[in-house]
C-alpha cells in the first residue's frame, strides 16, 4: 500500500516536472525587454512624430505613453515589435496583443543580449560560445526528462528496480542541468558587463537618453518549478527502486 502511494506521488511529480520543463523549453519568454529613446522625438497617440521644439496641444494631465521597442527571447526565437509602454511589458508580449509588424529571428543568430553590430568579433564569438553551452544544457535537461519518463513507464509493468533508479537518476540529472541554465542566464544579465556595454554603445551612437529595461519572463520562472518537481520525482523514484529491490529480491 505504501509503495502504491509513493508511486502515485512520484508519477504525479514526474508528470508536473515534464510539463513545466516543456513549458520552459518551448515558450520564448526567457527574457522580456523594452528599449526606448525620448531625447530625439516622441510619438503621439495619433502616430505623429513630435520633434524637439514642437508644441503639442493636449488636455491637462494628458500624457503620451513612451514609444518603445519591445522584444522577448527564448530558446528558439527572438521576437521584436514597436509599441507604447502604457501598460506592463509582460502584457504586451502575449500573442493576443502582439501586432502584425512583429519580427522574429532564430535566437542563436542574436545571443542574448549581444549583437555583432554593438560588439567586436571576439566578444560576439564569446557570446555565441556562451549561448551554445546554455542551449546544450537546456537540451540535456529536456532529453533527461523524456528518457526518465520512458524508463519509469517501462519499469512499472516489470517492477524493475534498475529502471526505477535509472529514471530517478535522469530526473535528477535534468534538475542539475536546468539549474545550470537558470544560473547562466542570471550571470549573463546581472553579473557580466554585456548588458551595460550594449546600453553604453547605444547611448554613444544612437541616443544619449537610451533606456533598456530587462525582465525575466514566464519561461524563466517555469524553470525553477520544473527543477523542484524534477528533484522530488527523482528522489522518490530512487527510493522506490530501493524498496522494490528489497521487496522482490
């Protein structure tokens, strides 16, 4: 009876782990960002460009929402579009709100958040290498969950302690690599100077008041949830494998 209950909860945790892993992997919202320049000109709600020195007649307390470039990026795609920041950028990026002018490119062509135009060849090559390791860690984490689930399914009819342990080990492996994915992204954005270098370059070459705001998207927040469920499922399947071995062998 206790073994059946343990199997139920382990299977539940494993299913939730796989669900959140696929949500994190398949959705392109690891980074959500907006960038804008308010020095050179702004845009009225009617779509008219207002240059420096122009007089705009407006009702009291009426303000124009800043015009910005909004983009989001994940494992597969980096999408960008222009819009007004009159609400939370997280709301603007959902598929139902995005305009037809949205442009998406494969994410590996633009390692977050570095472009070949704003960095020298050495920095860009380093960014590609860093992004490559990030992608490999992600793929290993996803593959480990898939293989772990396959081993658990095969273990159930035969009560194989080896397959239970193998499945549990794969879930733990997935948790470790997904944790590496999360830490690498945090280091890339928060610790390294890549983001600040990009901002400095834009302020020197494009706009003195250039502003870049970066948020972590839902794909990023799905990852810690997936890690937690992977750890729970992996540990439980290892214990189940040990119990099966003691009971049937």
